[in-house]
C-alpha cells in the first residue's frame, strides 16, 4: 500500500476553522510513499495556485492511504479546495494514539506523541514567535514556515511507523473502524445542518421580553429594586436572609469655603438587609460567610411556601428561558456569525478523541445536547 503523509498550514482565525469564510489554506506538505517530501504553496502571497492544486491532486491519486495527525482537519481543508479524496483510505495518528493510550489523554498532541516514541519534539518557532504574537500564517517568512511544515510531516510519518510496530490485531480492527468513521464524520461536518437563523433570533427576542417581565416580577415580589437574578449573592440574601451591598450614585450637597453650595452625586455603598424566607439546605453554606448555594439542584430540594415559593418558581423559569435564549436562540446565530459560516449552515465538530468511553462528543455547538424543543429551527434542504 502506498501512503501519503500530509499536513496543512492555514490562517488561524477561529483556530483555523476550514469553514470560516476568511480563512485560507496557505501551504500543504506531503511525504510520498517513496520518502520524497514535497510542499505546495496555496494561498501564500499573490501567486496563482491552480497548478499547485493540480499537482497535489495527482499526488493524492497516486497513493492509497492518506496519513496525518488530526487528519480530519486537513481533509476538510483539502475538500474545501476541491481536492478529491474519494475512495482513499485514511489513518489518523492522533486517533490511533488515543486508542493506543487507552483513551485516557484527550486530544493527544503531536509533540507529546513524538516524545513518547523517543522522537524529537515539534519546532515551536512558528507558534511562539509568530502565532502567539498575533502574526498570521501568510506573514510568516517562507523558509521558517516551510521548515516547520516539513518537520510536522516528518514527525507524523515517524509516529505512524512507530505505531505500526505497537498496534495489536484487536487494536488494528478498532483503529481501522475509527478511521472509517472519520470519513463519515468529515462528510457530516462538511455538509452541516441548515438552520433558520432569522426565526431563531426572532424567537430569542420574544423570550427576552418574557425574561424582562420575570425580572420585573422578581423586583416586585422581593421588594428589592436592585435585585439581580443573575447574582447568586442576591438570590441567597433574598431567600435565606442576609445583606446585599449595592454601590449607588447618591446626591449630596457640597459646601465651598465661602459658604456657597452645589448639588453633586457620589458613589456610596448601600446595604439592604433581608429576613429569612426559607431555611437553607444543610451543608449548602458557601465560603463567603452568610451565603448559601442557589444552584438549580439546591433550589429544587427546598420546601418553600408563600413569597419564597413564588421567587424560586420565577428564578427557575428564568433560568430555563435564559439558557434557551442565550445558549440556543441567540447563541447559535451569534456563534455562526463569529465562525463566519455561510449558507445558514452549522458546521459543528464531532470529536473522536475526547471521551474515555470512546463515544463521540460534539462541540461548537454541542449538537448532542440541543434543547428538544428546537427541532423546528433545523430545516431540510429538500422541499416537496
């Protein structure tokens, strides 16, 4: 079998996300099955890169299996630039390392993996001297970038060879299946999920109106004009009794030496003391003296009556609606805007190297933990 080891260097917005509109693929390095290293300048400088992509495509066609570290990331970039990888086998050395180390270390790094196998670590010049200082990839001197890229490719190939010596027959089967899954996850992430951002924002705005009404009710029921329902200290004092200190601008009369006066304002700490409405749960004391836990589980375990029951009910309803608004209805469109995703598509990430159980995890956004009432915002691309 002919292996092609590859790695890409990209611009770094949103951690180099391949679906961030303004990001670019700058360089691709490859080690052929015969041990020859080649690199291809893509969007680095103003030179046309059509020939480079054609040569890269031919190299991909010539090999049976593509090898990389965190390979799905690089494959996303290849497919964004229309490199055909159909029918190719893949081997992700990061995924293999995760399995070989009993799935204990999430997101194994190439540097740590190479050192584990007695190889030299990664060059850190590009990260330390450029990326960490806000200098993006297109502005890194070409010789430095190419050296960094080649070392990554070489290290990945050496790690691959070391892993082949260690993989047992049972591990080989699960690693093979996991790499096949990688290709499926690549397609899922690339295709994305169609989301109605306009309706989502509209629904979020409507929820914000409800949240404002709840906040006003909490102020009225607690008889505390400065009540901040997002503050655990405020909730604790209102429910369990205690003091809340709020800085306020209060008027005062300034008297000049000659007797003249002028009305001014100054910041003054105003203390409001609340009676206990409900007995706190035993063991719920916080480090801050006089304050108690107000998280959802604690509030649910209380046995309030009267005013306390009303306040807790409002706080619980507010918490539920605020999560729906902030995390989903407003949160997802905001994330999509930040990530510069086009076409109202959510390109979430499905992670294979996180959970010790081997299950998938999802991030940016967590599509596995989506509110069950939001299905109407996800649309089909096929209409009758």
